[in-house]
C-alpha cells in the first residue's frame, strides 16, 4: 500500500516538474519571440539609408545610419564677371547673384567646379559612403581628384593621384570616386596634376562627427556651414603654363574674393555673445608662401590642425603654409560692428594681402571699406606657428609665440610609436639642380628626380619595366652611365606592413618646402635647424646616431598630414605603416611636384592590398602595328 502511495507521489511530482519545464520553455520562447518582434518593429519603423542624397550636410548622431552621398562635380571653363553677374560691380547687389564669380573685378577665363570658385563645399558625417561623379569638361586636360585627409584604407585606388592610384580622367569623360569618409575634420578635395593652372580646382571637404564624440564640443556653440574660410591665391596674368614667373604679382583671395575694382569682399555673419567654430583652409598652386591671418580686436582659440584635435591655444594671429587646415573658435564678445579678417603673406613680396569682414548681426548696415595693401598692420599679441623658425629656435623664450614645439596633440602618442629605435628609419635630402637643358630647375630627393610612370602603379605596376624604378640604393644603369646631373626614374620606397616608420626630411634647398603624405597622418616628433649650410648627409646621420641632431618628442606631438620644412632645417615624422598601398609623399608647390620633388611608398606586398575593381580603367604606352613596317 505504501509502495502504491509512493508511486503516485512520484508520478505527481514528475508531472509537476514537466508542467514547470513546459512553463519555462514557453516563457523563454515568448521572451525570444518578443525580442525578435521588437527588433523587427524597430527596423520596420527606422528610416533605412536612401541610395542617393544630393546633400549629406546635416547634424550628425551616433545612432543614425550612414548615408550614401551621391555628388556630381562638373569641372569646366567659365569666366569671371560673366552673365550671372549682370550689372556687377556697378550694382553691388548683383555681385551676390547665384553663379556670379567676381574674384578681383577683372574679366578672365577661369576653371570652375559646378561653376563655383573655389569649388562647392562637400559636407558629410563620419563613415558616410561618398560617391562623387567627376565630369571633365575641360578640353584637352586630364587629372585626378585627391581627397586630402582621407586615408582610403578600404579603397587605396580612390586616392586620386594620376599614374599612381588611377589613370587620369580624360577630357569629356566621367569618373566615379567611391569611398568611406572615415576621418573627421576639416579637409579638402583637390585636382592633382602638377599643373599650377589646373591645380586651382579644389573645395572644402568637411567630415563632421556626432557632438557626443567631438573632442572640443563644449568650447563652441555653433559650427555652421557658412563658417568655412578658404584662403587661396590668384594670378590675373598667369594662364596655362607650368614655369614660374618670379616677377608676376599674385593676389590672395578669401572664398574666391578680394575687395578691388568695386567688387565686395567675402563676409561672415556671426551672432553676438556666441562661440563660433570656423574652419580655415589654405591652398596654393602657384606660390609657396606662408601666410598670417588675424581678426581685428579679437582673440581666437585654435582647436585643431589638419583635422586633428590639439590642446587649445588662445592667440591673436596664426601662420599657415599651403595645404594646412586650422580650426578655431571665435567668441563674439566685442561691440556690434564689422571687423576685418586680414590675411597677409610672410616674406613674399609678390603676393598681395587681402581681407574679409566678420559682421555682427544687428548692424544697421554693412560697412565694407576699401582695403589698402600698403597699410595692413597686425597687432600680434600672440601668434601660432606650425613650424619652429629661427625665432622659435633662439634661446630667448618669446612668450608671444606659440611654436610647433609648444603645440600638443589632445591625445598622447601611442606607445608603439615611441620606441627609441623605429622599425624603419629613412632620411630624405631635398635640393634642386639644373636640368639637362640648364634652363629648368628640377627637384631632387636623395639625388633622384621623380618621374611618373606611364601606367598606374596600383593596378598596372607589373607592366612597368623594372629598370624604370629606383631609390637611394637602386640606381638604374642608364643613370650610372650618364654624365647628366639628373636621374629621372620612378622613386619607389618599399615599407613592410605594420612597421613603425620614421622619416627625417632634410631641406638643403634655399627655399621652404611643404610636404603632404597620402594615405596617412603622422606625428611631428622633432624639428631642428641645420648647423652648417653645406653639411653632408653622412654627417647628418652621424649626428643623429649620437643624439646631437634633434630632440624627439614622444609625449604629445601633434598629428598632421602636411608638414612645412623651412630652408636649412629638418623635420622628423613618425607613423605606423598599417595601410597597404602606394602612397605618395609629395611637395605642395605644384611645379615642384611635377618636376621631381616627390616619391612613392609601397606599403606591404601585393596580396595585402584591397583588390582593384574588375572594370578599373587602364592606360599606358602603345606601339603601332608591325604590318606598316613590312
């Protein structure tokens, strides 16, 4: 009887646990189904990214989908003071008509992008996919478009350097660039040819990130699309030729304008009592001059260089070299009025100054006085410089100057880059010499003059003859047998993938040079003046091995992609070669880039590179059919 009772109890207990297990399974299943339904519901009601956006300029948020931004850039010839200007400058209101390009008030042919000069501002959010259709309507000219500030890690064939990463875009054709805007900051899109006339085609490329990830967001109230300042040069006499005319006078422009011949200058409207973020871009194809800019009666807070955040510096003026970008915050705490933003060259007598106006909202009327180049004066109380010039190197500490050595990156240098001895150390000695005709000055790097290949290295490198390549250690036989001073070849330097690379750029020329590295940003860890003007490369290397050449900074060195090397000085750069591809280190001055003062890094092996698209354009040498010789 008791056994029967125990059996019934076990049966009821098992039934209870079976019911409990079923309840658990049912609960868990319901929970999973509920979560799946919730995810589907969220996805259903969330806006999916559209295929095409004419404009991706918008507030950026962390939870937003990246947009696919489809942009069309039509590059063509146009004219200043053309039909859209109507009665400008007689009627100044006509000077603000859509499509009116005034420049300096003189009629002249001009190259434009979407009939704008400079070209249109492209504004996107970080990680947006950018599709740009470049339409070349310039007769008889071909080029590439470089996206300065973008590493192109996923798409190394989209860097836009003719004969390095692509074939030039032929006249009357369309070429599409497609890449991810991975690096935030103030950047530039620019035509890359080495021809100073064509290289006036460029425009701002602004990549914003969410406010929650913006390093200095607490320092400013506004970051508007109209607060982009493009400083560039203009030569009214110069047409389409490469060689420099030192007697020619060039003018500085701000957003394509300077106040001459009755045409108005650029103006920027600001709200009183606010902190406005401005983005400054300085581009120059025909002159290689340093500039200084400042704003009357105002200090400003510099927060970024070349799109990279720095520890803020409060100054009253700043110097820039071509290719550099600078972000600053302007606090509008002065009386309501119009203030001049003035730009003047540093040690360039043939480059004329210019100005724009910073206008406080609430003024009764605009007050734009004619600007006199002869009376421009700066009241530099403190000045930011992106180099260490002789004043910076002097023993006397000038507290009024913030030199390169005083500027710190917001983030410390990664530990892997701060090793006493890098994996790869390369010395590059820059100078100039007369070419074979003794009439043209050509640039040299380690006694080699860069010659562009006839086909792109990234896609057709295997088709180029091996004896066309060279570097410091591999000199072609034709150069060894020649009596000429110039050895022209494809200057290619191989670097192992993921190596820590240190570059020592030594300027033994008699003029300043500005260098831009494609595919990377670098840490500027040291600068120094050369002890002797004719010091030999071997002596420089020996001094460096003894620790007597330059003091290196491994703590908070600034991060840039463009570096100026003053005449008779050197700069030390470091980066990690973690981006495989063919990347040019070029000189900012267009004729020097074209005349040989550049080189190419090959990072990694061929199998490390992202595959080139199957239908990627091809170009190169062609030999006629043999049957004509039969």
